[in-house]
């Protein structure tokens, strides 16, 4: 796999249409509402106890609203709101612990939000120790314990406490280093702050540090984002996530505070992305896929090189063999062939837990066809190819016949030399790597339903680029 992507803006514009990011298949849009928790209990009852666990903890609180954000969050200055939520969270943890029985070996843990460090250091420490009391955490070098960090929400001892309690990976939300951009999106964090937290994280020995950037924000230009990239490359994070800002003020209320006239044009935005890809490639960052870059010696890049990369609700991961168990409002679990989403409001979440039921809002139990298509989509996103012989062997099908309609749908991408389909495999070319999401759409049987006029309101996906 080449480290230098082929950049063709005209081709990218032609294929730049909305589509899923495929952190699951079927995607969350296809999850079905439930009454009660029978499906979730069934999922736990059918779980293979030999499979290790990946735990996700959702902390929904933020002290400040970032205007670009579309996450499920509660913006409040009242820190005392966290305490009753933490008691509910512990209740859910204890309930699911009982359902897991002896199969509670944890290889991955992630705190997300919201802003996990909205919690005080004492609250964070108590929650971490509560988890460690009730689960068997691996001490292997490959274990992955991570947390999302807002640099503005750190106390002097926060990173040290996290490191002492086993966290080995952190992700800093940076987005952009230009003051004018930061003011426009209500996330002001000086470059000196970012440098300080990076230096402290390095000194404490965090094994992998990620930084999030966003392109397409108000007042961004090619020149301004280049300055941000210069500083980020100098700071040398192990991973970078460079996300496309989708301006959807009709869906996300905080985005109404962003003046649409201040956003870069579509052409400028595309130029920013192209320059970003070129610059990061020249700085020896490997393009993992779907907005993610990693240094060649990072575990993410090594997993892809070794054919061991996976994708789930946390994005690209090296722990795809784990069952993912989510805790907290809106969190999503993937247990075997079951997807399960928690209630998205604290009131509904509390009502379920006080009624001694799991806080399930939606679920999906995948079909045989879903398994086939999930495998194809994951292989394309993670490794850029899928072998027909492996499909035939794993799923007991004649894959060329079974996928005839999808392969026919790929013809335009084949003609544009973005995809190759031969007797052996489906392969994304170097020219097509930035558009792999489009190739995945050809295998998504649910998208065809969304093409119907009566279902247009369900198509709530961002554009590919």
C-alpha cells in the first residue's frame, strides 16, 4: 500500500455524495425501537464468554458548547449534575456485570462524551476503580485504555492520575489553532495550552496520542489551516483524525450560531483537504482511511499492515475480536450479532434503571445477508480488498452470483479505475482509496430503501468528503 494518495479533485467532486461512515452494518439508522430489555438480555445470554470485552463509558456533560458539535451532550456549568448520573452509571455497570457472569476479561476501555474530564479527578478515579473492581482488566502490552480530552478541562493532576490508573492512550480535541476560527466555534484554547498538555502527556509516558482536527470551519482558509498543520506536525501526535465539518443547522441547534457566510467555499474546503493529505503524507503519516492518519510505528498502522485492523463504533480499532459493551446514555453495544443502543436522555435512562430494566432504546439482530455485507464493508474499509474465495468459504455462497447486483453497481467506479473486480477479489485502487466509502455503498442493501421518496427523511448521512 502506497503512502502517497492520488488526489483528483474533479473525480472526488463527482463522487462526493452522502453515505454512511460504516462504524456498523447495518448502520444505526436501521436499529429498531424496543419496549423492554428482552433483546439485550438475549444478547448477553447468547454471548461467547471466551470473547474479551471492550468497554465504552459515555459521559454526556460539557461545560461549554462547541458550535460545530453534533454529539449527544448536556451543556451545563452545574458540576453537581454529574453525581446522580454516576450513580446511575454504576447501577448499569453492576446489572451488566451480572449478565456477563465470569466472562469479564477487558482488553479495551474508552471514555467518551461529551467531556469525560467534566468529572472531577476524584470522580474519575472513583469510576475507574469501580470498573477495575468489577472487571478483569488485561495488563498485556496490547491492552488499550483511552480517554477523550478537552485541554480546557484538565486540572494539574488529571493526566497523571489517568496514567497511574492504567490509561495508555489519549485523544485531544484540537480542531484548529487559529484564534479567529476558535472564537467562531466557541472553542478557544491557545496554542500554548496544546503544547503544554502534549508535553505533559509525553513526559507521563502515554503510548499513543491522537489529535482531532476539523476542516471546513468558519474563517478557515488553505493558508490558515496550513499554519495549524505546521504546528501539529511539529508536535508529532501518533495519530490524527481530520474530520469534515458538515454544516447542518436544521439538525444540530448549536450550529445555528455559526454564520454560513463565514464557511469556506466547497472549492476551498476541497483544497484544504487535498493539501492536508499531501502534507501529512510528506510528514510520514500513514493514511489509515476514513479521515484517520497514523505514524507507521503506531499500533493502528501496524494492525492494518498485518491485516488485523477492524472498525466499530469507536472507529478504527486493533481490538475487533472483542464484544463491545456500552454504558451511559446513547452508548451502543455490539455483542456478537446484536447491536443495542441505550436511551439517549438521562430521564429515560434513569426511568429504566430505577425500574430494574436495562436502558435499551433500539436494537438490531443481524441476518445472514447482513453478516456477508458487514464482512465485505469492513474488509474494504480496513484492508482495501475482499477475496471471493474467502467469502465462499466463510458464508457458504457463490459470492460472484450472490453479489451480482452490487458488483454491477460498482461499474462506474471500475470504469474510473477506482475499483478492480477480477476472478480473485474486489480491490480498491490507489486512485480510489479516498472514495472507498462509495464502494461500500454498493454492498449496502438498506441504501436502496432510502432511495425511495417516502424514506428521504431517513437519509441523514454526511458527504463522503
